[in-house]
């Protein structure tokens, strides 16, 4: 450490002991001590020396009988000694942990699948600087500074040291206790500095990012803009992230994808399958909003959400299957297959294991809905809540998606589905998908399922076994 830095820290230690530092100076000092073992050791030594001087009886005897005592009260001496001891202990623990180069611990790995990680991915593993690439599930990192990060797949994070990391892509939720104030997360185009709070961060490799503060104070330093922005509870900044997710790329219309067969598939053992790409099949979703509804029918996925706190964000999925190939036949068994797609909207940490309900539209007069014209107000079996009008639908079953899961398939099979299909008279069956589980905090995850416009994942599929 340079002499100038030692002198500055010595002066800060005196002002700190005299309680003359401003809140901003205290925060800056804590950040500096957390980031530097050398600074912690010097600061602890300075406090300890001051505490020793407070106990030196020679200082008491030098004061005149009429002068104010120069020694601090006994409670103050104990406080200084305790502060010095705490600082020394903190520094010792930090140094002990950093001797082997580790700076964090993977304390939780829920339903996780990993890709090209350079770090161990076993729950409880100690982590050195390196990269974690999470492609499925939810993982929690606890840095030695006390900061905790919840990674929501897909996400790639680079661990730098106990006070710094880099989010290369994906989404995380950070919770930073007072002792880790100043913890920073870097992205391609921004640096987010936490001053003791909880916030969500999403970023991509192209530089787009979004910050949402749940509690406390966050400072965002955009690398393309002069100065920084301070955000408090409920505030956020979005630099193209949401727009890129709300307007995803649409599959090519030049030729059908191999994932979306436009014919009946022989699945063997008497089973046949169709997707929403077959015949008059269709898929889309609606959102509760008074604003003009975007053309959701062209998106490569449909979105589903329940938000009692912000009802304008509720979403329901609509799919329809062309049953003309099964006309005049009795369906003995049936199965609906949905492919989960990452929506990249909202935080999975704010939605527990989620239950979804699938309803069949019994009002066949409403089966003529069009993807391009579907909206919240005129959708079949419309109701303002997260569920449809129960007088116009029939519950066919439910399925669950665990917290953090954003890939795979979910299936719904049973007599209720088969009976609903057999009751059809116009050879088209409409199903409505709703999420029953509410989010636990604002900005919870929006779930998504692939549609027939998706080039890489299967559209909603209906498998039937006819007599």
C-alpha cells in the first residue's frame, strides 16, 4: 500500500472513531475495506492502536484538574476495542478463505443442468474465480463478502472475486447485506453497484440490460452514457431488454419447420398426433391491457402469467386443434403435450412451483377466433381475471412447472380430455391455458410455451388413440 493511501486510511480511521464520517463516506470506506485485505489489515491496526491509547493511564495524568478529560469514557474504549477486534476477525476470516483462492460458495442447486462451466457445480462447492453456465434450473451463490446471487437459467456468470462478478447473459436476483455494500455486477454495457439492497438484473451479450430494484439503493453506471443513475425501491432502468423479449424473432415462412408437421403423425401402438400447424390449427395468447394488443399470433411462443398485484400483466394461452381427421371415430385416450420455452421476462425467484389449468371451450360458436384478431376483450370465454368464464369452459386437468424450470415438456392426459374431444361437433377444439399460481413479488416470471411459429421447438401437440 502506498504511503498516501496509508495516510488517507489513518485519517479515515480517526474520523470514523469520532463518528464524523458522512453516510456516503462510510459506504465508500466499507466498500474499500471489503475489496482489499491489505486495507482491512491497516485499518484494523489503526483502530487497535487508538484503543490502546484510550487505555493508557499516562494520557489521564497529563490532563490538568480543570481541563476536560482527554480519554474517552470506559464504554467508548470498549466500543473501540470491539470494533477493532471485529475488523481484525473479519479480515482474518476473509484471508483464511482466500488462501486457497476461493471467493464464493454454491449453496443451492435446484433442478440444475450446466453447460460449459469452468467451476464445480456440486451443491456446497467452494468457488474460485471462473465461469458458471446454467442452462436449466435455479442456483444460489453466496460470496464471502455476504452477497447472494440467485441465477435463473439460462444464465452465464463470471465470478471475479468476493465483491465483483460479471453477468454475461441471462437473469439473476442479488441480495446484498450491509457488510457487502459496494458489491458490483458488470455486464457488457453497464456496471451495477449495490449499496445494501435487493434487485434483479437481466442482460444479454449484445449489451441490452434491465435493472429492477426491490429494496434499497442501486447505482447503475451505463458505459455508453456519462455519469451514473441511482435507483431506489420500485424503480428500474431498461436499455432494450424488454423490447427484445416482447418482440422475438419469428420463424421463417418460406418452408415449414421439421418441428411443425402439417400432417397427422403415426405415433405407433394405435396413437396418432397432430400439432397446431395441422389444418385449421392455431395458437396465440392474450394480455390484460387497454392498449392495442400486439399480433401475438406470430410469436414463436405463447405467454401465460397470473399477477394479482398488477392485473394488467395477466396472460392466457389459446390453442386450437383441427380434429377433421378423426371425424366419425371414437377417441379412447388423449394427451396434450406442451413444450416449455424460456420467456426471458420476469424473475423466476418471485414465482414458486407453479400450477397450470387447462380448460376446454364448450361454446363452439366461439371456435372461429383468429390469431391476428385475438384480444383480451373479445377472446372466447373472456373473464377479467386470470381464469376464463367458467360457464363457457370445462376444466380438463392441471400440471405443474417447478421454480426455475424453463425447458422440457408438460403433458396432460386422461378421460376428461378424451370426453371433451368426443363431444366436439365442429371438428375444431379450443383449449385455454391459465396459471393458477400468483407471483410473490412484482416482476415475477412469465411462463412461455412454443407455438407453431417456433423454428426449433415443437408446437402444441395433441396425441389421440382412436377405437
